[in-house]
């Protein structure tokens, strides 16, 4: 299961081959983080939005990998991953 913020994120993950039935719209970054807090072994995709307030859940995550455009964070307790697009997907166009 992968939780996404919006339609643009869904288009991205679908283009990577993730089936529609595994993609769930979670209504924004805080919604993605809430869903991850309640699940195990799931993934989430969000924009970094560096100038916005960050959901509390992100403080419990550990940075696993980072490039200029993507960060991968892991929740060691739940086995979840959060993929963060930097700074935002819209900047990639």
C-alpha cells in the first residue's frame, strides 16, 4: 500500500508500475502521515514543502537515503517508508 497526497502523486506512482488498487489518496502530507502511523509495512509519498509546518510523525523517522531530489525516511517501529520529493513534485516539470 502507498499513501499519496494528491492526483499528481498518484500519476507518478502509477507510472512506476504500482497498481491502482495499492494507491490511496490521503489528503495532504498530514493525511499521509496519519495513515502511516496507523499501518505497518506501508509507504507514503509526499512533497518536502520545506517552509511549511511538518507533521509530528516525521520526527520519529530515520533518514535512510537522500539525493538532491528525493529523501527516503523509515519508521523503525512500524516498518513504513516515507518518500519525500524535494522540494515539490511541481518543481520537477
